[in-house]
């Protein structure tokens, strides 16, 4: 299995728009994703994922929107940083508490 290909945002947008429009037309809906993917040189599964995400973002399908996913990633990063800071502060507090408990010479 090869490495995933990077597609330009313009190609992703165009292919997604074409597939969504084709799926809305009952005469062209069957096999639309495979047909459009082969026409544009895109892997069908990649196009299927883009269409699914576009439907989620558009509110036609339940799921996590792109904006929500980005916000969740941002919050998870912030949460991890805060956990690291808490660990450092807890360790520093324990260190200085131990220093205060030591007998002075």
C-alpha cells in the first residue's frame, strides 16, 4: 500500500462540488463518486471522504464538522499543555515542601 497522496485544495473543492451535484441528480447519482474520481485522477475513497465531510459540514449528515474538529484538536493540545504545567508545579511544590521540612544546620 502506497503513501497517501496530497491533493490540492482546489482539486478537493472541485471534485467534491462535482460529486455532490451529481449525487443530487437521480439519473447521475449511481456510481457518481467512482466516475468523477476516475475522471479527475483522485482515489475514489478520498473523494468519498470529502463528500461525506462536506455533507457533515453542510448539515445534511450527522457528525463532527471541520470547525468543531479543529476546535477539539486545539482544546486537546491546550489540555495536554496544562496537564504538563500542573505536573511541573506539583513536583516543584513537593520539592520546596521537602526543603522546608529538612532540619537546618
